[in-house]
């Protein structure tokens, strides 16, 4: 029986690369592709894949919240998180969200097949670079995996996290209402509650909060150094 | 028209995605890959591609620096640089064109824009496309 895999990444180029990698493996099939977290959750409910691979940094619903929603719907879903960063906080959040695999995008060509194989054998998989970090974290702090609210955001509901992401992405309350199929008034209420709970005073504060807590991700442009020609050996 | 392409991106999975897109076009050949700017300079020298598809943010030497050096060293070869990048920014695009690139497309729309972009820059036409604006080619 084929292993059915759902891919969720907002870049079609990345999905093509992942497809190409995974479909070389006999017996594996990419059964669907989603370009944002919301689409991924709907497709997973319909397609019931064996493994879901989610990018952390997706619009509308990020990979961590996608993972939470998938597992709330069905705890049997096996999720691998793909990320460009191996920060301690991101690793912890991915585990707390219920992901069973954690792969750096830069290592995906090397590690993703092993990750899917591990999950199919009911094992967890961490890209080797983060393995020691995870073990050290668990030994030092006796960290318990929880599938409920992430420890850094104890006061926001799942819906409030969704609204936070969409507002931080620059959407108006009206646009958020359209995405979430809510009334604008309801979104405004969520917005007020979020700002009050987190003691924030502006959208700028909200954006900073969302970045610090991995609700949205940004990529910094490189520093431009205009130097004389570099001598390359 | 045959086009020889060098792919430069620090993520192998992105290079694989670009490759599957480009190799679908008859006569186009991906002649090599590099994972940072320094390796790119070396492979430009040895492989003499027509087009270098280049990421901006890479470890070691970033794409902008690499582009400047490539253009300085390959002045008469007719080689063109096309940036394919996460940075959906008019300012970054201007930096890229100032560095000597002929094209600039954003990764989120690479599947839509890449083939047209490579076609344009291989014919020495400028091609730029940010995510929220229509492409410009001249």
C-alpha cells in the first residue's frame, strides 16, 4: 500500500523540489499540495494522508498552528515540520504542537526521506543538527510534550492566534473576517481581546509580538558590503 | 534556442524545484549547481553558462556580491544573471539590477515567472516581476 504524503509550502518551487525527491521513492505518493496552512488542514481532512509535511512560515495559518489544528482534528496525523531556522524556541514549539519530525529546509534533500521513513515506523525524526539540542533540552528541563496551548502563549485561544497572524500579515479586520468567515465585528472583538491580553498598544507591537513568537516569520535581507574584488583561491 | 543554465541556491530542494521546471523546456540544460556565491564564481569559470539563476541570501558570499564579481570577470562573455529570491522588495530589486543582473523574480511566483524570465534574459532583455505587480520586460 502506498504511503500518501500531503505537502504544505507556500512556494511552488519548493513543493516541486519536494515532490521530485519523494516520488523517486517507490511506494510513496504525493497525494496533495497546499499553499497555505488553512488549505493544508482542509485537504488533510479530506485526503487523510499518512504523513503531512508543513513549512513553518506559511501565510494565513503558519505551520505550527497548522500542526495543532491537524492534531486536534485527528491525533493520528503524523506531521513533519520544515523550517529554515533551528532555534531552540522553534524546536520546542514544534514539539509542543505535536510534530513528530523536524527537518531544516537546507537539509531536506538529505533528511526528508529518512524523516518520512522514521514516522512510518512510528519513530520521531530530528535533523541531526538539532538532535543533541532536543535531547539536552529534555534532560535538563524534564520537558513534557503537550499538545495544547504553546507555553509561550498561554493566554491566546487558537482563534486568537489565527487572528494575530492575519493582522500581523497586514490584513485589515474586514479582510481577516473574510478569510476566517466571521463578521467584522467578531474580528474586532478578537483584536481587542488580543491587544488587552498581551498588553499591546498598536499593530506595530502586534507584529513584533508575532515575529518574536514565531507566529509569522520574516527573512532579513543580506548586508551589502561593497568591497574590492575578493580573491578566490 | 539552446540555453545553458547554472543554478545557485543554498537549498538543494529549491535547486531541485528549479531544475524540474527548467528541464521541461526543450533545448535548455542545467549544466551545474552551486550552493553559495564562491562556488558560483568557480562554476561560472569552468562551465561558462549562458544564464546564472541566483539566490540573494546565501552563506559565505551573498548573491549580490557574487553577481558583481561575475559581471566584472565575464564582461564580454554575454553571460546574464537572473535573481530568484524571497525578497519581494523594489529596493532589493534595484540593488540586484545595479549589481549587473538582467532579471529579478520572486520565489513565491517562480513557477509562474521563471521560464519567461530565463527566455528574456538569455536574449539580453530585462525581466523583473515582484509578487504584487505585473512583470516588466524590455
